């Protein structure tokens, strides 16, 4: 779930505010995983128009040293201009910082210039606690003045925390800056009445659950809810039954707080009414792995399952505790579909999403009923309790690509579902740093789609090392960035109930950090996104659910289940962006228009119609990246290291080719790395630094965040920062440095064209290791023989493309060519026959 708190509500009465803070404090005392304002809040900037001028002290207890908060920037600006400002927090406990910024009368447009802030309802707040740099923390942002003359007050509140992520031990300061907007023809316009809000009803049906992860039904009126710790609860006739349907918490590795392990999926067999079978997806330890098991209902007690009836079907290893996917669904074909994440780690460091020899980063499909045909291929449980559907796209028997795979190239599919009417498949995939995506799979699909991760995040290039042409991947039907406080998509269902006809055909989804409920209608040909305003609801939407009749539910990590109860005025509807960006672009806001509901479906008991031609359209392929970057390039250096030797060295992050006519004003870049390969021991400006200020945040494992600001502007080439890296070099071929540029603007805060260029610490492959996997083995001898026979391509690049032989590691006998004699030397070492290579080459 890798998900945290949503922002505060903007308009809160005093009594509600007190209750909110009290509730937050209680949660902090009962669960170490709940963080106060971890992802920021709005409405607490000191602005008199919101919450009576309250600041962060409304929730944070007094007593800690109060920091100095300073707002800096132009005090006189022209109408419509965009200018850079800074809010600096000085002193106080001084471990991490947060903020909230707003303007009087909501004037102008506030915009973040880096990943340390985000916009919500035209206020700025921090996106995560920002470590202090020395005695201060600096946030840089942009403000675009309104198109009329006005006096605007910028309000800012800053939190200097003790780093404990609680409501005590933090110091709060506030300030304001008055800005005169001049050069316009007149003053502020007369205010117009606010339009009626767009609403979607939510009706609370249950509370008191513990971190719900899945909601489903068993073909009757009951709802079954999985709790992350390992329990399945029943909601019957609007009441949560006290006794769990199943409790396997002693077997489940759930981790604490917001850990992504646990009981993650539940599906009832299509013939559950007669066979009593249901299936669960959960994580177990020693070693950490995903397990898919079948259980049975207890004979004579429909509200109780037999914990001793477990039949393990499938297991696969989990390299890390995050990105486990977990959803289970039976398709109309009777097969069980399973979602798996990429195994965790920042940026899919092992590229499991594109590796079809593992089950990670995939949608899997297995046959749980048949006893004939090919058995398991990549299962590590040894159970042989399922079969491979003969139509699976990689079904070829043992060895090679995993036969269980149905689709590939996913990061962390957090909830997928089938449209019960059309049988289309919807997959919500959590992004890395910038984009969330939704993938649409028509019912006519025969599988084998590759959705592009880690080559692409959304439709933007992420790490294209070893990737195919962009047209080889299937683009999402909808992508959205995290500018509105989103952090981790929570996918839902297409509404096909009978109670609210206007919602028919809407696919509902939300986000763990931004609980706004959204929907897509008219897919795939004329997809329209609708943003709904809802009253009520819990905190952190973690799952959606569907009952027997097609009515939909939202589950919140805070323990509540709500039913969607219909719509009022249509919400803000925007057409889904057409996927035409270049590989480095960011989706832009799209024009607004009103969604048109689709027709009411036939009653649930009617025959399922054959999908129409519209439903069988395939998603638009990703655009082909530009071969030669134009404009400025933000790049990390690539350095070469010796194999099997500890590495310690410096890598620069810089910018080149900045045009002379548009000087660079601010840049913010994230450098992601694999912490199992590298460690960052230092980060700072270069000795010949040309920027006015450079801030490095290397405190977060797996990523370094760098921000640089120049008031005069930078042209040409410049070093942004230098990283001091260390590595043990054990069985590492290449340690990637993956860049994500979140701000690249000129001195007037206008976006500039740029291309990112990743770097790496590249370890030469040792002699004999021609496949560059870190070990010399018979596989390398096979590569050499196949190369000599013309059946294996070769490469001089490090690392070589997947399946290529690395020529520089092949010559073991010193004859300057790669021949079967070199393969013979490798095989002799394997069987104990000594030679010169065995003595010194391995």
C-alpha cells in the first residue's frame, strides 16, 4: 500500500477540528504506523479565512522551541506574471520540516517547483517530512499573480519537527508576506455565486475493522472483508459479525502499520454454493513469499471456515516486503487471476517487471479445477495443485518463461477487477514517483500484454535500459500525476448495479493519500474522467468491493466500509489525455466538459451480451521515444568499476546544453539507486558551483533529492551536485542511477524542454562471465558455443542486452578470439580439472 495520511479538510468547524486532532492523537498512541501530517495538510497556514487562522498548532502540542519562518520573494509583481518564492524554516527541533501556504481570497496560483511540496485546493503543503539541511529547511515554490490589480497576502506556517512523526515535540512558526499586483486595467472582479457541488453519496455500513484490504461476496447477500493481519470478517444485514469467518493471523506475515505484507486477496469459487471452496492470497516468512491457498467452509456453518482445510496451490519469493499486489478474481473463463507486484525496491532494481522467468510484476492465470494438462512451472511450493490453462501466452512446459503469466510489465497492481457486464479487465497500477495509471484490457484479449514498467511510468520514460521500442508496450487508458496529493492508486470496479442508473458504466477508483473518489466512463473509445465530491468516508481508501447485485463499496484503512449511494450534480469531468507525449513529458491538464452516462444494463440475471466492437478496442501503444534528445539534458555520470572490488568514488549530476536565450532558474531531480548495491555517503555542490543554492537530501534510503536555484539563470553546462558513492561490488554488474526531474524551469518559472539521462556505476564482468550474471557457470560455456555457431548475438556494452554474450569476458586462453576452447576451460573447472583459467581466472 505504501500509502499515508490524506491532507486535512479545508473547512472544518472548531468542534470537528478538536475531534480530528483528538482522534489523530489516539491513533498515534495505538499504532506506531500512523504519522501526523506525514503527507501534509491544508487549511492551517494562518490564513484568517480558513479554520479561524489556525496553524499547525491546532493539532501539534505546544512546548517545543518555536522556529523562525521566513517568506522571501518579490513584493511587487505585474498581473499574470509567475515568480519564485522561498519559505525557510530556521531552528526549532530541526530534524524534519513541513509547511502549509495559502493566499488571501485564494488569489493567483501556487505551484510547487519540486517533489518536496504538492498542491491541493490551491494551497501548498509538504509531500513528505523534509530533512533539515544544517539549521534550516528551504522550500521553493512559484506563484502566478491574478490578471487584475490587487493586494495579496501570502500566508505560511512551518513545522520544525523532532523527527518522531507524532503530535508532540514539534515547533510551529508562521509568517506572511504582502504582495502588490500592478499593471492591470482594474481591481478584483465581483465575486460570482459558487456553483452547486458535485456529490456522490456514501453510506457507512460498518466500522471497527482492522486495516481492510479486500471486499467481496460469496454469491449471497453477505459481504466478506479481509483484514491485513489475517482475518476474514463478515458483514451481514448491515452488521459486522463478531466472530471472523477465518482467522489465519498466526500464519500470515503482515508486518506493522502500513507494511504491504499481509492477507491481501480473497476470491470465492464460481461453484462455491456447492463445493464450499474459496481462495486467499497472503504473505508468509522464512523466506518471505506470496502464498495462494484454498480453504473450505465448515460443514453446517455458513459463517465459519475450516482453518485446517488449507491446500497450498502456489508460492513465489518476495525479494522485499513491498509491492505484493494481492488481488484474486475468477474470470468468466473459470480461471483464477492473480496480481503480483515487482518485488519491491525503488525503481524495480532487478527489472522483474520485464523478466518473464519470474512471477513478479505480472497478472497470473491458473486453473484450479483441472487435473490434466501441464502442471506448475514457476511455483516454489512443490504442491502441484493447479494446472496451466492451455491458452496462457507463455505456456510451453517446464523451463523458459513462466507458464502462469497472463500479462506482464506491472509495478504494483493495487486492485484489478472484471466488468461483470462486458468482462473487460481494469488494472490500477501504483506508480514510482510521479504517475498513477489505469490499464484497460478488452474481454477479447488473449493475454500477453506488456504494460511497460520499468521502461515507462505511465507514458513517461523511466528506465529504458534494455527496453524494446515503445510501440511494443500497451499504454494505460488513463494517467494522472501526484500534483493533487495522490500517492498510490486504489483501483475499483465498474458500477453495474440497478439502484443508481446514472452511474452505470463508471469505473470507480481513488487514491490512498487523496481520498477523492473518481470514475471513468465511456471507455475505451471516449473515456471521460469524473471527479466526485463526497461527504463522509474514512481515511486512506485501501480497497473497493462489489456485492452480489453489482452495488459498490469503499473500504478505508482506518477500518470503515461505506456503500456508494448515488450521485447529485455531475462532478468535474475531463477527457482522458490522449497518449501523445514524448517520453519525457508530463501529462497536462485537459479541458472540462460534462460526462454522459451510458445506458442502463439489463438485469443481472439476463444473459451476458457479446462484447461490442467498442469493447474490443486495444489500448493506444506508447509513443516511440525521440532518438536524439533536443534542448537541455539533465544527466548523471556513468563510471566504470572493477568486478568484485569495493567501489568508492564520486559521480556528478549536472545539466548540459541549456540554451542561451532561456536561462535555467530552478531544477529539482531525484536520483534513485538500489541500496543493496550502493550507499550514498555524501552529497553536495561542486567546487565550481554556479547555482545560488543547492540542497541535497540523501537521508532517504534508495533515493537522493537535489534542488538547485539560480536567480540570474544558468546557461550552457553546469554541475548541479556531486554524489559520494560506495559499493561492495559483490555480484553486481551495473548499479543504475535513475533520474526523475520534477522541476526544470527558467528564471520566470516557465517549464523548459529537457531530457533526462540516467547514469550508473558499471562493474566490468569478470573473465568467463559472458552473460554478466555475476558468476562463471556452465551457462556461460553454452553461450560461447551458441555464439560460435551463430545462434547467440554478442555485444561490447556493459551490461549486454538480455540474451547477448559479452565479448570482452570471453577470451580465456589468450588467443584474442571467442571460441569453443574458451567454453572447454569453463567446463573443466566445473568438473575439477585444473587449468590456467581455474587457477587465476575465476
